[in-house]
């Protein structure tokens, strides 16, 4: 049998929202899917935490010369850089 039950997680316990019609003491498997997409006030989508994924490459002109590093195009000079 499969059932879907909305619940709130509080103090280490899942508390159902609404009535649950299961026999007392029955064992169940719970698969958690976040409804509002927020965990501890932070969006759970990795796109909202891109800064945490950033790495220091040590390449000072990476933003200016990204095409050089990715595709081998000639490096831009400061005058050619897009401002």
C-alpha cells in the first residue's frame, strides 16, 4: 500500500497534517520531498548557493579571457575587454 501524507518536521519527529488512517504501531517507510523548497531559511535549489561552489583558480584574468581558457582564442588586452 502507498499513501501520501503531508507532515511537519518538529523536534526530530514528523507530525502529520490531517488525519492518518493506519493501524497503531505499524511500520512505514517515509520518503521526504520538500514542499516549499526551503531548508533552514535557505533555498534548497543549488542555483541559490552558487557562491558555495566557487573555487579560486588563481587565474587573475579569467573573467576577461574566459574564451581563451575555454576555447583557445587569443587573449584580450585591457582595451579589448568588454566593460
